[in-house]
């Protein structure tokens, strides 16, 4: 199911966000702890380039639209890779919402900056085709929910992931016989289902805010906890304590079940971080400090397990 955590957040530049945050605090700046917490957040933002230009406009990175076949239709994708020659490990980026949400292309480009080929795939090709994120946000929720009820299935999307993997491994700038999976919300959920079903398909998984036990709530056949004992792919999980969609009790249950597995897994929890804390365009939820720490951990996790670069 699509991640519904975007709410009414609007895309703002880093400086606009900082200015608005400071104005909103006003007299609260005198309250000490609140003021210092906000200042730390603003300082972190000031140390970052403007988020929309951080990676996708890197002159050393090529970001392009692409498509592959699955289920008799063209599936849209975004490919980001270094412009320098050579073959690199591929990381499939599995969104929890529309492919064209701004942070998805950014994440793909950040993977390219880290030496991978980042390939984001459209998790909801049944949705009406829109050119911009603003147009996608204007689509009534009732319309997308109807499409999901009548056209989208777990099995169909897991097949799309299999087809995306096969397509990615044939690209002339990709090396190895396996890919990695990096998913957000429902995309993380599906990444874990896919890895459990296809133990030899991925060299690593990174799941951001994947609900451990939400199948009944979303009327889906399997939750993460339903397949966890079958997981043999090294998997890293990231959660925020302020995530209203995922009870911390569920995260602790997941941690306990993972402790019984032989495969290496990591669970990271970020104090005060909300659902979607890595998405820079969700200005009410983006947490730059947690995002930076989580990203460093994710890149290290992938790099340790990736097939080597081939000239």
C-alpha cells in the first residue's frame, strides 16, 4: 500500500525551511531545551546543500528515466549512476509512494554518489501517469484507493520486482548476479517479502520504516513477521520513535525474532524521528540528523556486501 505519511508537507528549500522554523519558534527560543533542539536541527540543515540539488544535479552523476516490461506493461524507472566507465552493483529502490516523489530520485542519485547504480522502480504503475509530484498530490485519495483495491496485488508487485531485478542485471553498467533492495515503508515491507521468497536474489536489504506486523490493517496476505524466519539475506532496519504508523512494541517483537536467525541483521531506532524522516521534501517529517546517520549506515551495509566494481 502507498505510504500515506506525506500529509500536507510542501517542498521547500533548505533556507526557506530554516527561516520558517525559526519564525515559528518565536518567543519559544527562550525555553532552553526546545530552542537548543531546534537550533541543532537548523545547524544541521545549514551544513547541507539545498536538498533538491544535493545529488541529482551532481555533474559526475547521470540520472535518467527508463522503463522495463512487467505484467504486459511498461514500468517506469529512474536510473542514477556515475558518469565514469565501469560496471557497478545495482540497488533497486522501492518507494512507498509515487515514483516521482522528489526524494526518490535524490536517493537514487545518492546511491550513485556512493558508487552504486541506483534504480528506482514504480510500485504503482496502475496509478494515472503524472509528470510532477504536484500533479500526483492532486489526485484524490479515493481514486488511488479504488485502484489499489481493484488492480494492485502483492503477487503482482513482487513479480514486478523480479522483472526489475532481471532487467537491471542485464544493463551494461551493472555487475554481479544479485542486486540489493532499499525500500521505504511499503517498499521496505515488499523488499523483505521478496528477499524471503527469493533467497539468492539480493546481496543485501535496507528497509526504512517497514511495518513489522500490518497485514491485517491493510488487508494484505503477509506481514514482515510472517516471513521473518525464512529471511537469509543480510537486512538492516531503520525506525523512528515518533512514527505513529509503527508501534515500538512491534519493532521490539521484530528485534526479538531477528535475534534467533543465523543471518546478520541490524535494527536502528532514531529518537524523535517520524515516519518518512529520510524524505527531504516532507518538511514536517524530515530529520536531517537522523537521515544523515541512517544513510551512512545504509551505505556501509550495502558496500560491505556488494559485488566488486568491474572496469
